[in-house]
């Protein structure tokens, strides 16, 4: 089953002579059980693509289906509920609550979403793999940028969403931690039937992807296996 399908999606900011065409006739699909990488340089439209795929931003034209539901046909409250219960976002800005410890970030997820979260044993493995099991009582201000990024990734995974959308999740990580994060994403996609979509400029991460797309100047295309650099 398709987790996300985008059909002929366009996004334009401004109008007339000041119009900027950020996404251009984007066709994209992601299947449950796969890790998908969307690779492109800065300014290529990656973040806009991810925001539209997750229902945070409306397209100028085109359609988006999430889990078989057409976003355009849903009422605002139902779209919000779908984002809350089905999609996990990993953003470049981390968005950790500054007055909560790392452990408190996960407790907040329980309050917002109820008792549904990743099984404890599996989540403990995630914490160990990300190298933050020993940081549960630390506050965000005491963590490095890489540690905050890994805590934000763990928080998104803790909610056990069916779809994970990650915007440059390894940008502040060293090579070893970047590869660990991608290996974790790939394993969770395969073992728990999640659709995980990562947008990145880092071509080193391509080896972990089941499917690979290139986005350049707002246009997206599939990268075939023989075109991969890794």
C-alpha cells in the first residue's frame, strides 16, 4: 500500500513577475516498509517538498494522498489529526521543549498522543543505537547540536508513526552517527513496515535507501540504481 502519493504537485510563491515556482509538477510515491531518500542541493525545494508531503503546507496545485486518504478532501481538523497520529516529523530546528529533559520530551508525546508509542524494548534499542540512553535526564541547553538532533529523532520515533518525514536529519552529525541514524531508519522501515522519507544533500547516505530521488530546482526524478554514487 502506498503511504504517500503526490500527483502533479506545484508550489508557487508570489504572483505575476514576482512569482517563484518552488516545486514543478512533482510526482512521487513512497511505500510502507521502505526508506526513501530525496537528494538535492540547498535551495532545491527539499523542505517545501517535505512540508507538502506531510500536510504542513498546501500545494498551489496537484493532489496528495496519505495512507489512501486525499488531503484535499479532509476537513482541517481531520488533517490535523492525521498529522498527529500518522506522521512523525524530524525537523532541522530540533523543536525540543527547552524546559523538559530528554525523558520529558517522550512523556510529552504520551500526553499529546495518549498511550500509543513504540514498544519499550525496541525503543531502548533505538536510544542505545543513537547514543543518547545516558542523556535522558539532560536538558536541551546542555546538549551539543548533534545530541539535540539525535534526541529529536528519538522523540519522533517514540511516537511510533506509520510515516516518518525527516528534513536533513544528519546535518549536525558526524559520519559515524549519521550512518547509525540511517541504519536505524532502514531497520525500522523494514521491520515495522514504516514509510520513512529523508531529504538530504548528503549523497553518502544513498547506500541505505530502498528508493532514491533527485530534486533540483523544484523538479524531481527517480535515480536509477546504476546512477547511484555509493
